[in-house]
C-alpha cells in the first residue's frame, strides 16, 4: 500500500463538481489522515471527503405523461436517464465545442460536466444535454 503524503493523488468527492474525482493532497492532519485536497478538475481546495462515505442526492426529472388518460409514470432520476441514453447511443463521443454542430443522440465530452448525451435540439444553436447528475442547455453550431 502506498503511503499518503502531501503532493500525492487521491480520490475525493468534490462539492463544486458534484463528482468523485482525482485530487492532490495539500495538507495532512497526521501521517494517516488527509486534511485538505485540491481538485484537479476545478482547482478548488477543500476538506478531504471520503468518496465511500458521501451520499449524493438524486436529482430527479419529471417525465411527461403521454396523454391525459394514461396511467401515472414515476419521475426518473437524471442518472438513470443518462445511463439509458449512453447505452442507446451509437456514435463515438466528441469533445464539446461551441463551434461544432451536434445531433440528437450524440455523446459529448464536456470539460466541466463530463460525458453527456444530446437529448433535444432546441434551436439551430441550442441543445439539451443529459449529464450524469444534471440536464443542461448548451450552445452549439456557432
């Protein structure tokens, strides 16, 4: 087992990114206890949060009814919608850029939000993307 020390990389939950990501240890309480870490993605410094001890809130999205007479459908979590969309996608992922045009079902690698799937094309320059923990509207085709 590797020893923990300042400057080493460790997994920690980042409250800003809302994900378990790679962090750099910046301070130790003692030889075996991590005190502060810096997220390698968003560069924020915060107390170390053990990823196995963190409970992430489930964000839910409302599912619209097909018709007024249909039976009720329960709300599906965003992570479930994301997983279904990723499993149904047939294209390779593309790095997100505002200049690139995306189509329905495309997989996007966003530098901040991570992997996502295009769920809707709103206008010629807006898309709705399902990410693992949230649904975002992004610009494209500029």
